[in-house]
C-alpha cells in the first residue's frame, strides 16, 4: 500500500465509487429483469381466462420472441450512409489535427467540457501546460495563416466582380 495518507484516501474513495457504481448497476439490472419477468407473468395470467394456460403461455412466449427478434434486427442492421463533405478516400488521408477540428466542430459542448476537465485535472503538471501551450500556439498560427490565405484569395475575386460591374 502507498505511504501517503492522501493517496490512500484517494484510492479508497476510488474503490468505493467503483463498488458503488457496480452495486447500483447490478441492482438496476436485477430490477429490470424482475420487472420484465413480472410483466410476462401478469400477461400470462391475464390471458389465461380467454386462451387457457397453454394458449396464454404461447402468446406471451411469441411476443417475447418477437421483441427479441426486433431488438437484434435493429442492433445488427447497417447504419444508413450519410453523405459527407469530402470523399471517402479524402477522409483516410486527413491529418489528426483536421479530424480533431471536425470532432470539435460537431460536438462543441463536449469538447469544451473535456477541455475544462483536463484543465482542472492537469493544472499542476508543468509538462501538460507546456504541451497545451505549444499545441494552442501552433493551431493559432495555422488559423492566422489560413485567414491570411483566405483574405488574399477573396480580394482578386472582388476586384474581378467590380470590373465586371463597370
């Protein structure tokens, strides 16, 4: 066991949190399965006066099999393909920075939450601070370069449009 009291306390808290999560998960699954069992049992008892014991069991069994079939059908069917901005061959050659930018653009709130959590957790680590600063500066320089290139590209087209109007 580690010597630090703080580390031992943190380890105990982490183990207690994990065990609490697992206990809650097991109880939730047990309640879900018990509820499903009681629901099937109630359906069988409710159908027994009209269909008899065997008929009620057959109907509830077939309905359970139908639900199971529909569940696995939905889980195994392929996802519909969505048209993307670029071609599929261009996506594989994209840099990790481009992939990260696209991920952040698609999920801005999650990205902000992850950045905040990393900032809080790693605020005492000087290596992490320097790495984040280097990455941030590189991205800022790249954004400035792209804006500079974009502005230079837009100026000739505006001049050509002005010449066409006169």
